[in-house]
C-alpha cells in the first residue's frame, strides 16, 4: 500500500499530498482523526505519552506553493517576506518528482 493511500485510509487525509484541510471542528476542538494521526507519528519517533491540547485558537492565512527562486532570497533572509508579504510559516519541499528543483510552500496574510 502506498504511504498516501495508507494515510487517507487510516486518518482520513483529504489533500492530494496526504494532508488535512481541517484540524479542528467548529468549536476549535481538535478532530479525533487528527489526534490519532499526531499520536501515531509520535509513536514512530518513540514518544509514547504525548499530551495534545483539545482546544486551539485558529489563524487563517493564504497558502502558496511555488518553486524556490533566487530572487526570493534577499528579502526572505532579511525580514521573512516574499514579494512584500510577511511569511507566517514555510517549508522547503524535496521529492522525487521535483526535477532537482526545490519546491517552496508558505503561508501569508494571517488573520
């Protein structure tokens, strides 16, 4: 079974990359499949008694994905901005289908 199929089946992952669209319910309480997912990953790393809070304050932002370009580097390193947008979170993504280039995922415009 492919990893993506396993996560979709076991934890109800919804996105094409095996992620989740929602992690809390309408009252900002963590969803049970998310809690199971986090605890399962923790067990893989030998963490047996991970305590996960039940209630969260949520923040919404715009998710962006692109290839990392050299023109991003100076602003990003100086003040964590890209094209004038303050970056809330980011990830460099490497994988077998990237043609040797780095994908870059980031969140902006947090509310």
